[in-house]
C-alpha cells in the first residue's frame, strides 16, 4: 500500500515540478517517471522497515 501511494505521489510531484519549470511533454513524462521510481523505492524500504520492526 505504501509502495503504490509512493508511486502515485511521486509521479504527480514529478509532473508538477516539470510543469512549473515550463517543460515540454517529454520533460514532464521523464520527471514523472524518475520521481515515481524514487518514491516507489522509498516506499518499499519504508514497508520493509515497518514490517521488520513489527515482528
């Protein structure tokens, strides 16, 4: 759940950052993809840490 939330939030934030920097469509898509990857990995590690701490 945290991973999916991170992916969606990252894609939205990346697209917003590229849009504010007046990027073209390709720039917006690239920023959205990279931010999505970063936030997904952060969510994955957060999920693993939470799971390990609960056991």
